[in-house]
């Protein structure tokens, strides 16, 4: 293979010095050329190397290791991605199908179609579709206990949808779950009169409900005419929440008969006047539980004295 190397020096007056140097002694001759190095008139040196490659050896392909390079793996044909066995292919989407064999077996073992107890069954949000379809829509149960599970606001949203235009379910126990204020909102929206729910007894104890949740409940009770028992014990309700609830019960609701507010530790003597106002204007509420709160002995005595004057009214302090 022949190689040509051309050294070109350009001076201020465009004088060009050209030298042809063989490939073997190119570097040594060019660098040691005293005339080029000592010439003061040369300002710039340009080196142009023109190499003409001609095939002299046979091409040897590179060895590809067993792990292969990234480029080789990228050019391999892609394997088709198959859907999981528990999914259904639609034209534009893949929808997962969830099964809970243990829960479904438990539901099938329920002898009574009217009263169903699924307490402490480790029910989570995605199980609620099974519960609502099997028990509320198909079996038409009247009492459903879901006490002590892991139901949150998303599961309550599914449950609330099944309460719309439902005339069979009368009692619902959701105590000791984690439905929070967001779940209360979904539930109370389904219990508005326009949705024709027949629910009468609602247990919401120990669900992390705060004053926001009480506001949703109060707005629902303003117009609801079916709820007769409401259990709100062991939550995070404060005196401000009781003020909102008491205003509705005193002047708007004439249906609620029993109310539990026990073990709400943020309730103090400041809520006593709100509670007294309920019984001064409401003749329907007959039973109030408010034990294990932060009421003083003086506050308890004052509340008992005020309410004791009402006939057929009981209070648990």
C-alpha cells in the first residue's frame, strides 16, 4: 500500500515549501528538518496526510462473545409480549381480572341471604367489587357487616355506587377500617334523597374521620330521611365538628334517633352547649353516647342535668 505525506508551510508572503516524505521516515525527517524549524518567515505549518488504503489482507470478522454486544442484541428480532393469563385483551386496552377465591368461598358459605358478616376477612379496596356484586346486587342482603377490614376511600366509592336506588340494604357496619374523610364524602353523596337509598343504620367508628368528614355527614343529614342510627365513636372529631352537626340536628333533621360520639378525645366541655341545643329543639333524638371523651366531671354533670329534663331521652357519659 502506497502512502503520500505532504508537508506544507505557509509564510506571510504566501511562499510555500513542499516536501515529499516517505511513509517510513515521515515523522523523523519532518520533525528534524532544520530548515523548516529555523526559518523565521514560516508562520504556519499545515500537515496534510493522504492515505490510500488498498485491501492487502483478507477481512476477519470480529469475534462476538457469548454475551454479545448491545448492538447485536438490539438487532435481534423482538419476542412478542404476551398478556398475563389473568387479563382480557380488548381492542385498545388490557383490563386485569381480579379474583379472591377465599372471599368468594366465604360469601358462598353465608347461609343467610339477609344478614352477612364479613368482619376481619382482610378485605381490601379491590375486593369491594366482589362484595357489592355478590351480596348487595345479587343476594339483596339487608345487613352487611364489614367490621375490621382494610377498606379505604377507593373501596367505599365502589360500595357507594351500589347504594344508589337500593331498597334492600338497611344496616351497614364499616367500623375499624380506613375510609377517612374522602370515603365519607362518597358515602354521604350516595345517601342523599335524590339517590333513593333505604339505609337506616350506619356504623363508622374508628375510621380516621375529622371535622371535614363531619361536615359531609351534616350536609347529608340535613335532607336525609332514612338514617336513624349513626355511630361515630373513636374518630378525630373536635368541638368545631360537633357545632356543625348540632346545628343540623337541632333545626333540620327529624329522623336520627341514636348518635354515638364516644371516645372522641378532642371533645371538651366547649361542646356541651352545642349538644344541649340539640335536645332543646329536637324531639326525635333519644339516645346519645359521649363517654370516654375529654369532658370534665363538671361538664358531664351540666350536660346530664340539661338533658335529664327531656322525657324518654338517655345519655351515656
